[in-house]
C-alpha cells in the first residue's frame, strides 16, 4: 500500500546516476571542444600579429 503509485527509489537513484554520468561525459567533450576552439583562435590571432 505504501509504495503504490511510486517507483522504486533505488531504481530512480540508478537512473539519476546514469544521467549524471552522461552529463559529465558530455561536459568533458564540450569543454574539450571549447579548449580546442579557443587554442585555434589564439593561434590565428598570434599569426595575424606576427
């Protein structure tokens, strides 16, 4: 009766952990791409100045 209409909390926790893992992986990729983009911008600026 108590758990009627509610999902298993441990199942929800596992799903939340999986989502967090995916987000952290996406964040790493995005930060990596931003780093590469920033480095290429700085290289272009240096070439123009030099």
